[in-house]
C-alpha cells in the first residue's frame, strides 16, 4: 500500500500541530516551512482537516490552526480514511464479482488479511505516538527539541 502525498502531508501537518506547546495556534506559513509543504497545497489539506473535525482554525492577526482534539485521540487510520479512497489499503486481484480462479481467490484473501492487519496498526498509532517517535529521532540525530512559533 502506498499512501498519497496528500495523506502524508496531512499527517505531517497534524504532527506539527500536535507538537505546538499549549495548543498554540500555528499559521499556515509556519507549518509549511517546518514540513516543507507547498503553502497552497497545505491550505487545501488544512481545510479538509477542518471539515473532517480534526483541526480548528481562527481567522485574524492572532489566528491559525490547532488540533480539534488531543493528539492521543486522533488515529492514523482516521486521517488515512479521510484522504484515501475506500479500498486503497487492499491489493488488486480481480473484483469480487469476477469469476475467480482458486489462485485469484487465494490472493484476494491474502490482500484482505494484509489490509486488515495494516488498518489495525493504523488504528493503534496516534498522532501522539508519532510525535513521540519523531522526538526520539531528533534526539538521536542531535537536533534541537525546542519548538519555535
């Protein structure tokens, strides 16, 4: 399974929001620069995340974006399901309506089991756990841990 760039950008933007101290509002420009995401593309993604109830926005001089819920309650699966078409996590071995050979049916079963296993992993993984892993990687690389708004 390969996720779209849109889904990856959404996850990276959400992680940046999750890492903001005290749920500070972050401007699009700050998120775009930190994650190296084109600003125009990020605007569309954040709008979709807002529509999906994952982020909140505030307009104006002191406006920006922040998570709508605590990071430990937002699963990777939620984000994937918002941005990926249904069935993306499954492999392709003919449709269920085709007259399938035993080999095709065996492959369908394999793709189905693999998809279920992936979705189970994505359901257990939260933004908070991803941020924790990113922090560990920063420490291992000797990168600064401070977050600058």
